[in-house]
C-alpha cells in the first residue's frame, strides 16, 4: 500500500466512526407548512391575542454527538404578520409597532445551544427587530427526527421565549398586562444531503 493512500483511508475510517459524525444541515420547511412562528400577548388582561408571521425562512445545523454545537438562523418578513384581523394587522405594520416599511425583516442568529439529557435545551442568540438587536433566550424541546415518506430525513423542535416590547422600541402603552409578548416557535427541518 502506498503512503499516498494512507491519509485517504484514515479519513474514510474516521468518518465512518459514529463518535466522529459531522453536523447535519437542515432547511426549515416553510413551503410544506411544517413550521410556524406564532405569538401571543394579553389583551387588557382579559384574554389572549394570538397571531403569527406567515413568511419566514431559516436553517439550522445539528450534530447528535455534539448538540451544543448546534446553530440556527431565521429571517422573518415583518409585513407577513397575521392576527386574523385586517385592520389590526395594518396597525401592527405601522410605525407605532413593527414599522415594516423601514424594517422589512427581523432576524435571529444563535450564539449558543445548551442541551440537557431530557431532550430539552436552551438556545441563546441575537434577535434584531425594528433595527434593534438584543440577546434572547429560547427554551427548546426536541420533538423528534427520522425518515419521511419521500425519502428525506427530518428533525423537529419547539421553542418559546418572552420579551418586553419596549426592548425593541415599541413604546405604545397597551396596559400593564401587555408589556411582554410570548413567541412560540415550531420548526421542522429537512436535512440537506
């Protein structure tokens, strides 16, 4: 055996060892309707107002042997906000709230992922909304992973976070019960081979 073939064989052997698996890259399945970015905020302290963003995209990487190395990036089209009420949505797109003409996108980019033994994790990263970037923490649960019926491989997570509207320049006084908004994220990714 020539010495030139040894490095190639060593690399192939290393890749075959389960403990040395590489991170898998996933695209969030927004086209198939298997991912959601939803929010809720108390309305006057009497009920919940729910909504979602209909247009977003993103990707994540995940390595079962090193979950703490996971990364996530998401871009949201802010004008796609949908609270099931056209006039309210028009108001939410205006300067007082999302100011979508000036800030057409919101983004999230992870800075760390800390996995626990029970399938939960803490995802930390930078959220940019209305041109303001702040760190947020997302509590994450892995839902599952495996083959899909079309020959692909999928992995899904759910997460939630809460932050103050004023942290992102939304100063409108909605009452003491409505200062924070809760985000609920359901993400199913398709592995890119």
